[in-house]
C-alpha cells in the first residue's frame, strides 16, 4: 500500500515521463530490497516475477490515470479563469464610453490570457489600421489581411500557418472595427484560439455599440434641431404678425391721415410703433440667440468678467422701464471673477428681471452670493406661484404662462436656460417662502483666478 501511495503521489505531482520513471523505479526497488534473493535484481520464483510485472502494470495504469486527471484539472481551472475573464471583460466593456477605453481593456485582457505581446489596432477611414510605428511589417500585413478576409489567420487555422501569432478581426462584416495580433500561438491550442476569438468578438461588439450610440445621439440631435427650427418658424410667423400689423397700421395712419389727427393721437400712434418695434426687436433677438446657442458648433467666447459690473449694467438698463423702482438688489463686494460671455449673461439676468416685473406687482429682489464653488444669482418675485408640475416645461421654447394676461413669445426662459447651459451652469425654479417664485442661476467658479485679480 505504501508503494501504491508513492506511485499515486508521484503521478499526480510530476509529469508523465517522471511518473513512469518513478513507477519503474518503485518496482525495481521493491525487487531489490524485498524479493528473494534480496540485494539483487534477480527473481527466483515465477510467482514473484508475475507479482513484479503486475505491480509494474498497476503502477503504469495509475500513473496514466493520475496524469490524465491532473491534465483535466488544469484544463478545468484554465477554463474557469477564462470564463471569469470573459465575465469581467463584459462587465468593464458595458461601462466603457470611448474606443480608447475599449482598446485598453482589450489589450489588458489579451496580455493576461496569453504570453504576449498582443496588439490591437482600430480601423481608420477606409480599410487601413491605426498601427504602431514599431510594428513589424509581417504583423501589420497579417492584421490587414485578417480584417480584409474577415477570418482568423495563424497556426492551426489553415491560413498562414507559418506565423507565430494569431491575427483576428474585431467584429463581423461589414462592421469590422479593427484587428488584433495575439502571441504566443500554438497550432494544437484550439481552446486558446477560441478564447482569443471570444475576447475579440466582445471587443468588436463593444466598439459597434459605441458607434451605434454615437449614430443614435447624432440622429436625435439632428431631429431635435429640425424640430426646434420648425417650431421657431411656426412661432415666428405667429408672434411677429401682430406687432408688424400694429406697426404698419399706425405708420399708415400717420402717413395718410396726419393732417386729421391731433397731437395726442399722433403721439399715441408713435408710442404704439415704438412699443411694438421694441417687442419685435426683443422677440427677434431672443429667437436668434436661442437658435445660435441650440445649434452652436463651437463654444461661446468667454473672458474674465466681474458679476458686479454685469449686474450694474443690467439694472441701469432695466430700471429705465421701472419708474417705481421695484427692483431691490443685493450684491456683496469682493466676489470672485467669472469666466463668461458678458453679453449673454446680461441678457439672462435682464430676461429674468423683465419676467419678474411683468408677472409681479410687488418688489423684485435680486441677490448674488457664493454657494460653495458656485456663484448664484437669484431673482425673486411675489407674483402668482407657478405650479410644481410646470417647473420643467416652463423652460421649453414657446411655453407661455397662463397666470396673467401678459403678452409674450415664450422664448425668454428657454433662452435663459440655454445661456446657463452654455456657461456650464444651471437655471432652476423654486417656490419662494411667503409666496412667489425664485429663479436661481448657478455657475461654477474657476479656481484659477487671473493674477490681476489678486491684491
């Protein structure tokens, strides 16, 4: 039994050549030390010869079975590691947002599964690949060929068997995204080649998902742009018709009947022309700005500005139409500078103040303060409270409030939100304590203030 135990232990822990040698050595040692005549390799009786032969056969069978069991155990452990790697790679690829992240994850997975070095190259416009300059010409040709033929090349594949690497396409025709070079490749390693194919298939699917996502987002943006433009055209034709008709009517009356109208009537008509022209100018300016911000191909021009100066300029302009001086402002001194477009930011604050004056008969409060790393501008009124279910829809283009009979094109708040988004900020609506509404514009501050700001 000790002999059998030694043979089993040796067979399970050593290679088959060594285990066979141990089995033969064990039988020889048993013959030398225990079979008469002892201390020799001779065998006296036939029974002992049969016993030694049987023991050798048993040892060889045990060695073969133990070696086979070890190989199957190693293969099962390898398959488990490969399955775990596939699961982990699938989980990581699900959160990858760019093609570079997918390539990095794939490179790491291939290098950990094979001896390497492994290379992944993405497809460029046409059928070329984004290859490294240090790559061998044979490897580059193999990657181009596998992508062109949409087949695995290398040992054991029947295509280019003389190579020392596998070349695999990423994806399927016509959505091939690139190619991979995997080393070290053996012709009899079918399981390894299939694992490499599974990894490359997952990478191809992830790259295809990113392309489809980009395509869907582009289509959605284009559809949204077309819808906005259609809405603009339909609304402009409606919102501009009334002031244009009023201007034409008043100007025609002044032109044809000026001698029949007294000074008061002429003044009323001129005042109507100025009012309607101002409204027309405001609608046109808001529409053009909203279209520009909604379809901007590049970032807005931003510079270091003082919020005190912007607010002061807006108040000086808005108070010309506020003889009752209902706007009360609170702007502390020593506020940090902001990186913004002063014209757009002034238009945002002016639109919010105009709305507050239009829909409220009480005092309007304007407050500027710091909240963490953000600068906040709050415009608070005591008008009718906007229902909470309209907190989002009120910022949509051409969304009009039915709380009062005020005329409006419904562009002011939509433009304000677009300006806030262009500056990386937000515009929110909250219920004001004691009644009324509070519009809060929050914009992140840049920690790197210009040197000339510092004392």
